[in-house]
C-alpha cells in the first residue's frame, strides 16, 4: 500500500473537489481551512502519513478537543475531515475510514436529502428558467455530476440512439449513459429552441451572455426551490444521489447503478444508496423465502 504524506493527501483531495466543480468557493475555502487545522493537530501528535491516522489515537481525541463548540460546528468539522478519509479509501491509500464511526451530533441522525420522482417534478416546475430546468432533468434522469452536466457539449448527445456520453468524467473515465424518453425530448427541445443563441461555444448549458453556467448559480436556485417547496436543503449532487437510490430500489442492481454513475468501486455506490432501514429489513427477510 502506497504511503502518502498527510499534507499531500489533503492537497490531492482539495484538487479533486475543485476539479469536480460540485462545491461553491465558500465550501472549498472552509474545507481547506478545516483540513489544514486538522493536519496541524495530527502532525503535532506525530502523524506524518495519512496511514498514521487511526480512530483511537487521532479521530476520537480530535472530536474531544472540539468540545465546547456548537453542535453544527462540530458536525461540519468532522464531516469535512471524514470526507478526506473517504477519498483516501477510494484511492486505496487506507482500508478503513478512521472517522466513519465518529458521531457528529449526539443522539441525532440527519439523513441526506433524497427526493422522490414526484418531488423532482416539483423542482422542474419551479426552475427559474429553461436552462436550469434542463440541468435538473439531466441530474435527476441521468445521474450526472454537476461538473459533468456543465461540461456537456453538443456532440456528446446521440438523440437517435438516446445516448449521452460523459467525456473524461471523474478519474478521466468516459462513459455512456442511456437517456429516458423525457430527457431525450426535453434536451432536444432545449438545444434546438431554448438554448441561448450567443457566441460559438459547443457547451450545451450557457448563460444569456454566452458564458458556461456555473455550479453556484445552479445550487442557489435549487436551494431556494427546496426550502420553499419542501422545507429541505437540496444541492445538485443530491439529485445524483436521488437518481441512484430510485434506480436501485426499482431494480436492486448495484453493479448497473455503479456503471451508470461512473464509480470505480461498488463501495462508493453503496454510500449513494439511501435505502430505508425497513426496506433493507424486507430485502433480508426475502432471503428466508428462497
């Protein structure tokens, strides 16, 4: 297993977050500050490599030294550091996330925001404009990352075969995603009629000025819609989680879901699947009938 310096691991993780363009600048800044602070904490206690960080010697004491801060602040710190080690697991630098069992808020469980297909329709109805409407539809019906959506170009779409090609997604991997009939129809209508006719850009999603749409613009509208309509916090990335969860619940084909999402590892896909505890119990009970 490759030994990776803790500060080098942090740099690579921040670079990955930046390249994916799924987070606003404020989130990147706060994550960077938290991870730099954690690195100072860890190195003062003898950690050099990311492999040096263990649950007992570093993760648990780190949470304890945060005591006294507000619950939301503690949760934010732990979630940011946990994200670093989730990335490290995906890179196969470590086998287990030392922060995976660290409770971020005592006695409170906050599941990620997953919306139903009916709620997705509500989001689509309240989109500020046709560009945002179509972006949400690509996220909800094809499960693309926001960076992948905003990097789509005209020649990436095959309407005849209803296929959408993601060129060099996360990890530099290219994949082909089938489109629903609804997405095929609405995306073609957007490109032919509703797409701003400015500049010579091949990117599909443009502002009236001709610039490519930015993630912050998308997430601001999503946040406003979800808060007003559902009382929830929603981001473009959660459209992807919702797509994955709905697909899995319909087919129970985790390998197929992983391929559509472009995941290298099934373990990554598992974290996307927010299946209720009762539903998972029913799945297990189903084995007793075999």
